[in-house]
């Protein structure tokens, strides 16, 4: 089962990267207003435009939004690098479970950070979004899995001596 999970999760970030490009083109999951040269202005009647109109940041005659972080592209690039790293780990793995553990430790870190740049309406619990809390949970599972794998790897080495 762990070997199959390693195989499946190795491709997950690439699918996620392509999905986030779709989000960028659609305007969903958009970023917060920024003054960076990376800022993107969406046309009228897109999701970011409606959000800024709702917040009173623009009026209904405004043709384009204020610039927002292209957080979808940030996450897409992150996922492409994560995919490349997981493929590297997959081709050199010494035991099953290492790839899914690496994913559970790395993806939540990126997602947790990218959530701070989101400008769309998000469900918050305390100071964090639900996605951030879920990221904390996934990271904890990855940490437990990593500790368990290290224990099993160390134990396996002792039995072979």
C-alpha cells in the first residue's frame, strides 16, 4: 500500500500545478491587493473584480481590478518544484512511504504560507484559514510518518548487521 501511495502522490503536485493555472485563468483563488511588479489586474466582471467591488475598493464603472498577487501562479510554481523533488526522491527511495511522507511535510508548508497572500473570501477559524489548519494537520501526519519511517529504517539496519 505504501509503495502504491508513493507512486500516486509523486504525480499529485503536477496535477495541482495545472489546476492552479486554471484557477489563475479563471480568476478564482485570487490573491490580495499588492503593489508588487508581479501584481495582476483582472478585467471587469471577474471574481477578483466582484470581490473588490463588494469591499468598496473599486466602483462598478472600473474596467480592471487593483493589482493582486498571482497567488495561483506562486502555488503552481511551488508545485512544479515539489513534483520534481518528489520524482527525484521516488527514483532513489530506499523504502516505501518516503515519498508520501515528503509530500506531507512539504506541501502543507507551502500551502500554509500561500494562504496569507489570498484575497478571496476564506473561512477563518481564529487567525488562520481552514486550509491553514488542515495544512497543520497534514504536516503533523507527515511528521509522525517521518518519525515512524526513521525508526523502521534504523531498526532494519540493525537487523541486517
